[in-house]
């Protein structure tokens, strides 16, 4: 078989289990509490969101702080005994949780989840299904994890964007977005929706001032047949606005751009960047709101004068 154009290379075959009970078990980073949290529920096999909404009393939480230390292990075992009163199961559950915690810590994970943690007919706790979320910021330290990435999970544009050092996600709208900074990118997409438009993508060029990044971003966006306008919004701190302007001009000269480009530059070398674009006859806005309204009008109505 082929899946999304990728030939199947491996087949996973698993044992059918004689399941008598199912538990939800997860260790995750609790950002609000600035700690690592263990979550257990005897309503396994369901999404934790459904359990929280429908049966919140079945969710138990335990703060893990050095769970591999003797005192913490004793406290953890006592807490687990409420969910696993049988001594044999309690010993198994304690080992499983400690291994999950070690995995989360050693491999820079954001989440280690077993759902369901199945109790089989012969009295064994088995990870019948599991999910691990790795922190992308830690992958540079873990080549063994990075090599597990499956290319079929990403579009060709997302793979090209990754190679170019861009954060890119395809969406279903018509307004292409090029922004520096994930927070500004999310805010701008909210602004586009508020103004009646639909973003075609999330694209963060990051803090680099490389005109080549802007050129690569433009190339990726222009492959989208639904694209009606490109909106560039840069707040230059580390990023230099004149470098971004240079990248936009390079894209105009090297690529077949058949849609309007609306650009807002603010920050380092903004006046130089605006001058470069204005002198080239390009559409330059001073405020984000103005840039968004202009892009929405170009995409769905008459362009603003």
C-alpha cells in the first residue's frame, strides 16, 4: 500500500489482550503549577477530556517531584494504593509510573500517556496503547528520537518549510500569512477571522533576518491554489525589517506572484524597509489592523485605496 504517496515500509502486529479492566495513566507538564503531574483514572479507554467533563470524580492527580527518590517513592506508592489496592498490581503500577517519569525526564517529553493501561486476565498491567509527546526544543539532544519522525505525517510544504527553518501549518483559507513570532502569528490569524477572512496558513519565519527565509516562505505559499492575497507582518527586534523587505523584493523578481502582497513592518530598520517596498510600488501598512483590513478586502472585495 501507499499512504499519502508514501510506500508502507513496516507493519505493526500486536497481541490481542484479554482485558478485564482499563485505566488511564499519564504524566505531563503542568505549566500553571510549574511541576510534573501524574494523572490516573479507572475510566480508561476514553479521552481524558470526556472523563473530566462527564466523570470528574474519577480523575486523580499526584504531583511528582523527584519520584525516583526514596521518600517520594513511598508517598507515590501510598497514593497509588487507592487505585491499585492489590499488592501485586500496586508493585506493577509503581514500577510503570516510575518508568514513565524517567522517560519524560530523560527524553524531554511533554506527555507520556498510557491509555488504556490494561489489567489482563492473568493479573498483569499492560500498556495496551500509548502516546508520547516530545518537546521539539529538546530534539537536538536526542537523535534517536528525531529519527523516528514519519514523513507521511507532514505535507510536502511542511517538510520544505522545516528544512528552511520555518514553522508552517497548512490551513483552509485564502489569506497567506508570513509573520515573525508565533504569538504575533496567532494574534494576526485571530484578527483575520475577526475581520471576516480566513487564513491560509500559519507561518513563522522566526527571529532570523535572512531574506532567503522570506523567499522560501513566499515560494511555499504560492503553491496554494486557493491563495488570494499574501499578508506579511513583521515586528523587528532581532529580525531586521530591511532584510525582510529585501526578501519580499527577491520573491517578486524571482517568483511568478499573481496575488497582491500587503506588508506591515515595525521595529529595527523599519523606515528603510518601508522605503524599499514603497519605492518598488508595493502595498505598505503602518498598523496591523490596517494591514489585515487591506488583505481581507483584496481577498474578498474591492481593494482599499
